[in-house]
């Protein structure tokens, strides 16, 4: 597989990934029987925290080993990246607004 810098393809897949991650969290919290306001609040908080970890801005370290994720997406025989850390956390509240209303 070849690593390819392609911001347009990356941004499209990153938005899909952020949306699906947020939907999954929302569904699981709703299935747990939480009230809709609580589901919305927790969905946003969890999705934001998880994407901050994936984006590499949360500072992950264990036993002196620092972990710095770098998101890529597989498209056919390519691994597509954006040339820097992902920025999904910036998308979460827009995604949440689309999924659950403002």
C-alpha cells in the first residue's frame, strides 16, 4: 500500500468517520435509557474526548511511553492522509447539531 497525501479525500472520510462515531455513541447512550438531554450532552462530550485522542491532542502516555496517533484512511490500495494530525474534534459539535438538533 502506498501512502498518499490527499486532503480532499481525507477530509471527506474524516467527516464520515466523525459522524459514524458520534451516531454510535448516541445510539448506545439512548439504548441505555438515558433522557434525550443527557444523551445529547454525553454524546458530545464522549465524541469530543475520543476524537481528541485520535487527533493526537490529548497527550496519551503510559509507563513513560508516549503515543501519538496519526489517522489514515484506506482507499483501494492507498493509505490517504492529510499531512498532519487529523482534526475530527473540530467537527463534533457540527455533527451533533445535525444529528440531534441545536
